[in-house]
C-alpha cells in the first residue's frame, strides 16, 4: 500500500467510469498503454484484480466495485486536505511545470506575489496538463484544446505563442505556402500526442502532407535528416524553435496561412489558493494576442483562443 499513488487511484476511477481504457486514456490525456500499466501496477500493489477485461469489454470485478466508492471518498478527502493546507500555508510554493518554453519575465513578474518553483520534470503537454489536474502541479505552461480543459477540469489563459516555420533543402529561403509543406507525425504517442493531434489538423485544414516516422525525430538533430530526405519543406515543431538550422538547410517562413502554436497557462478550475491565482494574473497580464488573431493566422479549431468561425 505504501507504493499506491493518488494518481493511480484517479486512473482507477476514470476507467471505472468509462469502462473503456481508450476513452479513459483520452480523458486523462495519457497514452493507453501507460494507463494499462498503471492499472496493473495498482492491482499488484493492492493485491486484488479491479477489472475483468478482454478485447471487447471492460467490467469491474466484485473487488473493484466494492473499492470504487471508497476510492472516490479518499480522493475527495485528499483534495480537501490539499485545499485546507493551501489556505493554512500561504507560503507554500506554487509548483509550475512546462514543456520546453517559459516566459522570460517569469521571475520578475512573480517575485512579489508567490514563491514559484519550476518543476524539474520536463514532460509533454498532455502529461503536464494531467499533472495539474491530479494535483501534482499547481500550474503548467503547455498546449491544450478546449476538450482537454473540459475533461480535466482546468482553466487556461494565453501566455505565449510560436509562429512555426519550415526547414528545407537548397538555397531558396523565400516564403512557402502551408499546403506545400510536409509535417512529421511520430508513432510514439506517449511523447508526441499533442504534436500529432496538432499536425494531423494542419494536414487536414491546409493540405500539408503527412510523413509518418517512428524514430522520435520530430525535433533534434535527426529532424534535419528527415528534412534532407523529404522533397518538400518540413514544418518545424515548437520544440525546435530555438535550434540552429544547419548550413546545408534553410529556414522558410510559412504563409497562406501563417501557422501558430499557442502556449497556455493552465490551473484547476476549483483552485482557491490566492498565490496560484495571483501568479496566473502576474504572468498573463498584458500578454495581448501575439499575432494569433491576424486575418492570415491559423489555429486549430478547438484551440482555446481560436476565434468563432
């Protein structure tokens, strides 16, 4: 029992409510295999089987059905304990997670309102959003959709945006239409779930060509090897925004439309710690729209900052 984590208990409740590992994984914003492994670990640590499952169905065992209301009660009490502790300890640090980008003004804007502790675990957007939802973090800078916010019980404000560009072979550094680019989609959904969702919609909406890969080279040195193999310019991911382009390749601005990736600051919708809410205001004040609402800008349809229509 000492090894059982609240996160695993939340996973158990989600699967019990959905009775479908795929839907539960989507709701929790984690990969299906990871969810299955966590449930198996929980069953091992508790010493009981919680679910009967085969390829077609999932059902609670008698032990699972008996433990479910007690688990819900335990999680409710844990949440209440966290809220009470937060009210009693105004000096408790605000835990902030991120993916690969943080605003440069983080320290100067938050120094007077809270002690902000940046979490050392750099993880993908869907993982950081889930950690905020389960209480492992207070805030996270990540990419989310409206459906993610609804599923996880989160709120979001715009904190940053990257205008994505393409990398290409040759010497032509001129503008390129979004529909004339390639976009890499990786088989590893544990690491690249958010990017894959984003990339699939770019391809659907702009006509960019999907290129399936399985080597994790959406960014990093191997990304440039894919550029050399592709016949068209390749969309660069937000994780590669700051990477220098090798001398045998060129950077090309994407137009028609200009493609944007947004960074949200997310927090729990029932958050009541003054320090957390003050940190949100301090970091997001006067951010503006960062160009994402220009007539020729593109955002995914379910982006929290996409304009209607």
